[in-house]
């Protein structure tokens, strides 16, 4: 929901070491610690990595370590004792950011033995291998397509027996060169990840790493393909850190708040933090508070509910459906929000009697809001879907009421598309405009937003968008990208899922605070695996702005 481009890299190193067989993992860094300044070696207690300025991130499957391109890197000091042999492989998953001025950034370096750097802007790699034979080395730049912000897999392989070096990108050979280097040079330098040979040159990597291993073998192309197949799924979703999910106040920028209440719903008021995290309080589950116990509720109740407070009384406007007469909008009231009653309104006749809590009928989906900007005879408004599936008349209409009880229907269509859910509208006191939150299909269900000066006149939308028909070309289309999408499913939601209702509200007791309680729709498998089509569970989430 909340969204900057996230850049990720995962590194896997493989090389021959004196005294270790292929089955012995000498270095096995998962980058999955999620905290701290030590990169643990799962293969042995030796060769722990020391992290400078770590920024831990995570996706749906695992943690990762973000490198900021300025000061983050890993140093493996005991790697000074590593002696590389004649069979060497270095392969990396990476999704890199561009670097200023086209400068290279280091993936992994052991000075005097090997270097692998990437030029994201220049679309090339720099590889450097130093052999034990006097004066023998391989130094090449390899031009090959590298997409910033897209996952790639690169593998550098050297075989003394074959006297050949290879570079593979995404499993394909992009470089092959005869190289009679002998075994790789013995170097007493530490090994660095994310920083080049000389810190003064500032060859810092900018991206995120998620794994590094060191073992002994010149990998074949088939083995590289197997690594890609095994590890790519865990890297498929985006990595998120606290700074991605929560906007931060610019350093040292004062924010005038006066004496008004402020909500800590994000890190807006935190310039720095340590051992502090924002937690959502667990809601208290009450269970059903309004039950379908009346004849006009014989089919179902609850869809398109609107809850508001008016003159010391809580009201819930809800949709009730009877098997005989279709759908109605009804009213329940409460003094405490827990215990609800259904007032006898005497407004609409049902089966020969007006002794009921029905407000009006003959609508599809409908929601109600109190309008502090409305005229005396229109202090309450209802946003209604009418005339489905007629393409000439189907869409959104606005009803008005002076008291929320006696309603005046409107024949003016304000929106000629049908967002087929419990859509919402409200007067935004900060913007001094009306704002509506509607369902959009983009491509599955998400939340769109539209602003207007006058809610009773036709609303703005992009008329150049090709209509999206989910019920057939002869029926009214749904909303797709005619209005901006402001909330939707992402990598943190299970697939397949989308969001059914918005439930957005401007918090009235603090400035610049909005909440949304969207209902995530978790789909059951479609037939023949599942029993029903378009079926699943709804779960309530929370979003803030």
C-alpha cells in the first residue's frame, strides 16, 4: 500500500579453498538475521562478518540487508587467512540501484585475489582475477543489459584445469575467455561485501543483499540454473524497511503543532529512534450487535453499513434484504455503541405496515454520511448505486436528508460507472472539498479516490479510459483507472487477494490524520478445485495516512 521502488541484491559466493571439499560450506551467510551488526556464518563459528551501518529489510519470505551506497558494507576480517585454489565461482542475485555519475559499485572484493563490480548506468560488469603465475591476471569489462530495479543473476566462474573464465547473466553465457592464471593468488587482505578495494574510492554498493555462500567448485551452467530455480522464489516479492513503510520527518526540520492533539500513527514526529516501535493495539471483539430478526431482513443484513454519531446518538445505516421485496436501507441506534435497537420509524410500508425501521428501498449498494457543509435540508447524504445494469442510467446517485430519516431521492447521475461495493463519500475538513472512496478494478479490486467541489454535480474522471466491462458489453461498466488508485493489495498480502471495501475516515480530533479499515478478500480456489466461484473470507486491515 504505501510505495517507493525497492532495490534488492542477493550474493552467493563459491570458491575452492585449500583443505576443504565441495561438501564443506566454508561461508554460508543467509543475511536473515533481521537485526544487529554481525553477519553470521552458518557453516562454522569462524568468518563472521562485521556490518557497518546496517539497515535491515524484509519481504514476505525472509530478511535482507540494505546497503545505502554511502557507508554500509560488510568486512570479513578473518578472510585474510583464506587461500583460494584453482576452481573458483562467484554468483550473485542482484537488483541494483543506479549510482551517481555512472560510477561502479562493488558486489564482492578480496584485494589481490578477485573483484566483481557492477556499473548499473553503463550496463556493464568489471571482473578482475589475479593468478599465482607471475604477472598473470584477467581484467575485463563486460557490456551486457542490466536493468535497474529488476532482478538479475550473475555468475563469475574460473577453472584452472580448463584454463577458462566465464561470466553468466541470468543463466546465459555473456563472456568466455581463455585464462591461464594458475590457482588464484594468495592474498592477506580481508574480504568485503558492498565496498571496493580502497574505501577512499567510495565504491559502495547501493541495493539489498540476501545471501552469500562460499564453497569449492567451478560451477557448470546447469548448476547455476539450479541455483536460480531454487532461490528465486524467496526473492520474488519486494523488500521493505521501516523507512519504506513509514514516512520520516526530514532531519532537523521543525514542525509547528501548537496545542492540538497529534497521533503517532507513523514516524512523522520521530527524527531518530532506538528500541522503539509502533504497534497496533489489538481490537476487542464483541461479536454480532445487530441481528436479522425482522421479516424485511429474512435474506441477510449488514452489507453497506455506515456508522456515525449524531447529537449524542450512534447510528448504523445498514442494508437489509428480504426474499419477497428486495433490498432496503434500515436504521439501528445505540447510546453506547454496543447495545443496539431498531426504532419504529413509520416511514416505509412493508407487507401492509409501516411499523419498521426501514428508511428507503429500491437501491443497490448505499452508504450514508453526515455533511457539516451541507444545507439545512441536506445535512445527511447517501451515496447510492442505482439502475444496474442499464448503461444509460446505471451509476452513482446522491440522496439528501435534513435529519438522516426523511430522504429525498435524486434523478441526477453524478458518476456513470458502477463501483460495485459499499462506496463512501465525505466532506474533508482539511481540503474543504468532498472526497469519495470508490472500488476500482486495477486489475483486481482496489480503492480509488476522487475529489469534487459539489457532490451533487457530475464528478470528474478520465473519460479517455476504455470502459471496463465485467458483466458484458451491453451492461454498465465498472470503475478501473478513470480515477487514481490510492490503496490496494501488494506483496505483503497473500495471493490471490484484493480489497473489497475501503472504510476510510478522517480522524476528527487531530490534524492531518486519516484511517482506513479495508476488508481484504482472501479468495478460495475456483472450481473445480474449490466448491464455489468468487468465494472466500474477508479480513479487516488498517492503513493510515
